[in-house]
C-alpha cells in the first residue's frame, strides 16, 4: 500500500473500497427491552396476540444460516471476477417464491448468457466475535442487562472519518459495550500506522434519565410513533441531557457528513462532532442535520444513500427512500450543489420474517464498492434494474436472513479504507447560519413547519417541482 495513504482512510460512501470489516452472528441474542427503540418488536400481527417481543439466545440454526450469508458476502468482496445469474427460489420465512439475481465467483466454465463483472479484490476482516458472550448479566451504576445484541452490524457502532476511527456513543444499553468488542481488531491498525487516530466520545450512561419516557415502547408501536413524529417537533424519548448517536446515523460525502435526527440521535451528538472534526482547515468536516418527518427510525443508511458525486460532465446522484422523504428545504443543499435526488424503487415485497429487527426498507441498505459498482440484496430486482439502467455494475448477495439480526449489507460491513479524500462536493452553502440555528424547538420554526409532508406526496412534489425548475433553467 502507498505510504501516502493511511491504513485507515475513508471520507465517502463511494470511494474505491480496499479494506472492510464484515460482521459475525456468533453468539447473538435477542437483547433486553431497550429505551431507544423496540428492537425485538414482533412484526407479525397474528403473533402479537401471544408475544410482543423476544428476549434471549437466538436459535443456533438461524445463526448458522446468517453466518453462511456473511461468508458468501466476504467471498464476493474478495473475488476479482463474478458472474450474475437469474434464479427463482422459495423464501421459507415468508412462504413466497422470489425471483433473484444471484452472484457467483466466476469459474472457467461459465454458462452462456450470464453477466460477468470484473472488480478489484477487497481485503476483508471479520468481526472478532470468537469467545465473546452476549448472554450473561452485565451491570453498570446506571442499568442492568441480561442479553446484549452481538456483533452482526459493525457499521452501526463504528465509523471511519478520514483516518480516524470513531466509536459511537450509543444510547442503547443493549449495545453499550459493542464498539469495545472490536478493539482486538482496531489495535493492530492503530499500532501499525502512526497516522491512524482513534476516538471514543464521552460514553452516555444509558440510564432512564436520558429519556423523557423510558417505557414508551410498552405503550405504543414504532408505526404509531412515526405518525406523530413531525407533529411533536421531531422530539423522541431521547432527550438532550447527554450526547448520543450511532455510527449508522451518519453518511459521509467528503467534506460534508449528513446526520439524521432520530430515536437514536440528539442535537448534542452533532454538536460534539462539529466541535471535534470541524474547522477551517482542508480536512475540517461539516455536519448537516436532516429531518425525515415520517421516519424517526434508527439510522440513515436505509433512508439516504449517495451513489456518485458530481463531475464536470454529469450531476451527482443521491438515492432517497420514497417512504421516508426529507424536508424539502434541507434537500436544497443537494440541489444547490449539482446533486440530483432520485427516488429508490420500493422494496420488492413489504414483508419481513416475524421476528426481524428491521423493516423491508432495507432494500436500499447497500454497499458501494466504487462510483460505478455496488452490492445489493439479490431479491431486489426493481432496484437491480434501476441501478443497471443508471450504468452501475450491480453485484448481488442473499442477505434476507441477516435482516432479523439487525441490518442489510451496509449495516453488516464497516469500510475501513477507501481510496478517496476530503473533497468539497458542496461548495454552495451557508454552514455558519446552519450551525447557529436553534434546534431546541424545531417545530416552532416556520422553516420546519412549512415543509412537513402532509400528505407524504407534498415532499415528493416539492422535489419534483424544484428539479423541473432547474431543468428549465
């Protein structure tokens, strides 16, 4: 590797991927009740008459199935040439026959008609879950827990900002020690290259005092909570007494980083990031809070994903979840800087396994290998064809079993090194004004009241209208 590039280096979600961590489901559990979100909320209405949540060790055969999918993902990442085939296969979890685009490592004897893609080999390391337990009692001065989650989703708790590894100050007490479990892997990186930095923000207590109503999920479901999110001024149970955010609440775009206000993040969290990584230097970062009125859910990586940046000859592309539109005025940052927002196709099916830890919107939770290539879930044929039409090399992998362990392809990976830099892709903005905005009572400000999609098509129409106006000009 070139001496000019640190062993840890990642400024964007689309730079050429070189080193990545893939998660592990070994020893994973259904965690205890968590104040942040209903992690183990049963999605199947027919089962909710009998049980509302699951807690305890996960079935061994499901862990094995998930591990096989992660092994397959690792092999695809490490391969230099892959082929994509069309297949049909029954999804026994939801009892549906699904069409798929399945990716295999290329062999000498390729079947005629299969699409063959060349890619750069990517170095893969695995979450160091061996010997770690998530099914034993832990206690701090502020909480007790019998079951932690595990290590399937490293990107939830770890993020690379330039040459700095950041451990997320999560508000989830069921994931309190999760980032620290990766230190067996981080220490060698830190020791090998003196340019690598490693930060852990002030660790929250994860006590009930951090929440205005610690028992909110015993009284309501996430779907009901979503309906009132914007009307309540984007307030969640998580208050501002201590800073908190998950790494997956952040999407990196060179010098600018998008930060989602949700049940797992607060404004004190973005304030710490601005103080720590901001500045006028060439590698000073700018952090932008975005609000998604229909989505208080955890994490940004199934809501907004940049595909490629603007160039002299074309616009940048940013993919938006049409079920979770952002405020139109906040999306203006993209429109003012030659980024084109495009709506992601809906998930192929609106159904997940009965105990999935996430929603079907994980279809856009995918991983970019570079500006022209990405890996998506193999069942998502509408997204496959959509990206293919945009000129991307689309690689696929089966990952639906991993959904019940907490994430999609972006969640279960943590990009440690990309061949990219701290480039300014948003030169037209007033960042000082944004930072000086008082967010304590966001919904009291016309800036936020006037852009709430009610109905949801309001935000969609606003974006379309803005795009049409730009096209005319």
